[in-house]
């Protein structure tokens, strides 16, 4: 069984696919992580809200993002976005990891029992992201790791 590639690719007039379900899920998570929320007309909530904050001030000491504008209306309903910690796990609701877990549960339905951790390493100016879960269809353990560069 072939899994549809994301982003979509057309080869010889047909949708191209991935042989490996893990690769298909990895590519979909890459897309989810790199897409700012409210950038897709089809589904404005698709993406990771952290990408919407790339022009905000990053406080390395407290591990939070400051609101540097007067306009945060689009973030209403996201519950204290500027108080969320960058480093943490999805077990704590006051983290971006929890926000990411919510997005993964909503948009990557091939996974179950999802947990997310995000760790900021100041010296590298990178956020390490780890997403774990199980593939629903097979029960196999799933592990995805990537990094995000921090702006300043």
C-alpha cells in the first residue's frame, strides 16, 4: 500500500506516494511544523502556532516569547500564548509542546498515544522537537525528531 506524499507531488499524471508509512507521517509532520496557523485558506487552524511568533521577541532567560505588538487578536482562544514555555513536554499545558500535540492529534490521525517534547538549547540556538506515539494501523512505536532554529 502506498501512502500519499505530502506536500502533494504529481508524477506521470498521478499522485505520487511513499512506500514507507513512517516516511509519509514524517513528511506530514514536517509540513505541519513548518506551516504557520492561519496561512491556509482551506483550514486556517492547520499548522503550528509557534511559527506565527517568528517576529516576536524571544526571551532566552525565561524561555518564553514576548508580545511585541498591540495586535494579538488572531491568537485569542489560544489561551495565554505569550506565557507558554518553549522547553517542556506535552504533559504540561503551559508549553508549546502541548500546542503541538493538539495539532498532531488533530491532523495526523494515523498516530495514537502521542507525546511531544521540546527542548531549547541556548548555545545552539535550536529547539529540539521529539514526537512519539504509535501507528494506529500496526501498533508500531513511532518516533520523530527534528529541530527549529531560534530567531533573535
